[in-house]
């Protein structure tokens, strides 16, 4: 054993987001199993968006707040990836890269898990889940969870798939 030997280098990861001061609330919520989006509060806009930005991509207002999403979506499009040499994707081939329409309106890039390729359908209802990356990361970065989506049953006729809740004191919808 070599006590003074530095740890062996780990392969770079290409699925780990770079969390910064602005996106920290997003990644902390994801770690608790909650998906956040941003909503514009400018008069006449009110558009929700995802990926997190400090301004509204529709009207350019900086009056935007974090909001808890329902976690519901429908499948917009997908591609089943059979070849990817970048770590760690090669270890979980094939996987389904997808774009989903969140109930709140934004379109989001993600991965579909727990569903065979032949079962995928445009418009199929989905629910958010989170892939925990802790234990897979080199020492240093805090543990992260990334949102992925799984199939879910459609809501019963006459039932809403999302409930809009009022903002709490910290600016998040609960």
C-alpha cells in the first residue's frame, strides 16, 4: 500500500450538471425529490420556463420566481440511444433521451426510465422521478439528483393532473 500515492484519477462525467449560486435552489429541490421551474411575474406574461434562467425568455423580464412543478408531463418526442462512449452513458445503453411537455407549459429535455422502447407513445403521461448521483461522483461535488421521467397512468376523466398552489414566503409554490 502506498500511503502517499494520490487517488487514481476518475473518468470525467458528462451527465453531471454544474450547480452554481443561481441554480442551487433547483438542485437542492431535486435532491429532495421536487422539480422546480421558473415563472415570470411581469404583467401580461406569466410564462413558466425550464431550464432555469434569471430572466424570462419570452418577455426578457427579470421578475421571475422559482415554482414547484407538478411533476407531470407528456412525451413530446424521444430517441433511443444505442451508442454513446461518454461516461457513464455507455454503462446504461440503450437509454431513451426525450423531450417532454410539462403540465405547467415548458418543454424539457430529460431521460425516460422504466419503459421499453415499444411502449413509448407521443402524448403518453409521465411523472418525474430523480436519479441520485451520490456515490457515483468523484470526491468534491455535493451529491446531486437529476430529473428523469417514468410512465404513469392518465388521470381519471374529470380530474386535473396538476394543482396550482399559492406562493410561500420563500417564493416557492408548495
